[in-house]
């Protein structure tokens, strides 16, 4: 098959809806995915007409104005908008329109429509994949987290049993009371660890997307639940300085997994390094009422050319450790969806992540309980 015929077939069969227009915006070619997406029977139905045939009244005129201004000035336009299919149903797409040039002159435009429904499904799968990964690290930490309180509960319970043994036993009440309290504390710690495990393993949609009022200090403390021992056993010091009265509104599972991702990245970066190892987390509120989190480690830093790429999906330097390169990409998405920003700096062997999130007034209603 010659190249032109192959290109024609590739165009017609491409998975993305593609359309080509002349410079006035009249359609001169569309592919099968375009016809399917907008529910047209054949190319003949649309050729010569403008994109107005898929315009939805839901999309403000200003969007089209801005789109035309952009492409007329020779720049690619990208955005999400509502279109309408032939049968009147709504089609929500991510649209990219690029000018096509000949000898510097714009001769037409090429549009790609990505069905947002498809994209949203893909994103959901990515979220779930990251959650499974977080769960896997938790699985490793879980044995530690449960073994420790179990061992101390067993000791205390044995002490109480022995102290109570025999008819004439004289029990030392203060010591017995300490032992009983320690049993209660141990059980509560285990309950908390298991509660978190349940919360993480819940599927999105069955409560997993729920937003609630959270305190930053609690959020950070809970993010450590499954990693603290792993970090400490590697000689990593943890310093947390978070103001106690900072409130956020958000999805607990997702926000915890952001901190969890940062912690596992630091843990990996410290691997094989010598010298003092520290993770420092600071939290405060700025004058505009935003909650600022500064997350810092001294695990070597990230060299300049790589730093720009850390939030890219699938960017990883851990091929040998089976890194997916999704940790920071998903964290970035979670923070953006909470109306926040996350950025990365690195200098002198240190890596710093700055997170900014909308805060709540200092005295909001009681934070919600763990099991929602
Ligand atoms: N604290 C850090 N110190 C040094 N490099 C880091 C740090 N955090 C991230 N990186 C770099 O950024 C890359 C991307 O991180 P990201 O969390 O997105 O993926 P990953 O950790 O490689 O894979 P996964 O999250 O699936 O384990 C890492 O591979 C690493 O090179
Ligand atoms: Mg990671």
C-alpha cells in the first residue's frame, strides 16, 4: 500500500475524532470516530458545513470567540466544552484545534475531540490504581502496625491475669489501672489502623468521593499511619510542625494519599544514602486564608532538568523499583481538584514540595469522624 493510501486509512480509522476545516471553518474532512461521536450517518451529511452543526447552547459564545481569536492568531486552542450530537444529545469533549499552515499562511484547521466521558473513566481507573498501590505499601506496614500494639496488649493482659490469679491475690491497683489503660490504648490504635485500611479499600463512588471537614494536623498524622515505622526503621527523622487549628474541606482518602505519595518518594530517595535523614512538614495559614503545607526532605534533591517533569504521568526514575510514575501526577490532580496548587523546588540536596489549599475559617463545625 502506498503512503498516501495508508495515511488516509490511518486518518479514517483513528480512535480520536478528527476533523479538518478550511480557513473559514467549513468542514472538508472528518473521520469515522467523528461521525460516531456526533452521531452522523455519513461524511456527506457534514461536508461543507461549519462546526455550528455541533454547537450546544450550553457553551457560552465567549468560548467560541476566545477559540477563534486564539486560532486566528496562529496558536493551538485547547479546552473542555459541550457540543451537541445530531440526535440532540450532549457530548462533552476536550477539544484541541490547531492551525494548518502552508508557507507560513494559515490554510485550514484541524480539530481533535476527545470524549470526556472516556477520559473521566480513564482518570477513575488511574485513581483506583494509585489507591491499590497505596494499599500495597500499607499492607507491608500493617503487620508492624498491628504487631506492636498486639504484643503490648498481650503483656498487659498477662500481667492482669497473673495479678488476679489465686484466691488471696493482692493486686497493685495503680499498676493494674496502667495496664488496663495500655490495653485500651493498644486496641484503639489498632481500630484506627483498621479503620483507615477500610476507608482506603472502599471503591470510589461508595463514599470514597465524600468531602468532609478535616484538620490539617490530623490529616498529616494519619498519612503516617502505615509508614511511620518503615521510615523510622530506615533512620529517617520526622519533624512535623503544623498549627493545630487549620481546617480544610476535602476528601480525606485522596488528601492523605497525597502526603502518603510524598512520604514514599522520600523513603525511596533516601535508599542507600548516608548521613542525617530528615523529613520536615510545616503547615500554616497565610493572610488570604489559604492553608500552606511545606514538605521537605534532604534525600539528595532532584536535578533541574528532571524537576520540571516530576508531575508528568509515567515520569519515573525508578524503573528497577517498579515505579509507575503516577504518584505525583495523581497527587497534582487531587490537589487541583481541591482548588489548590502543588509545586516542587530543589536546592542543596533538598527537595521541597509547596502545597496550597483553600482553608476554612478558624472555628468551623466539628471535624467529621473517621468512619464516614
Ligand atoms: N523526594 C524526592 N526526592 C528525589 N526525587 C524525587 C522525590 N520525589 C519524586 N522524585 C522523582 O520524581 C519521580 C516521579 O515521582 P512519582 O511519585 O510521580 O513516581 P515514582 O515514585 O517514580 O513511581 P510510584 O509513585 O509509582 O512509585 C520519581 O521517580 C523521582 O525521580
Ligand atoms: Mg512515587
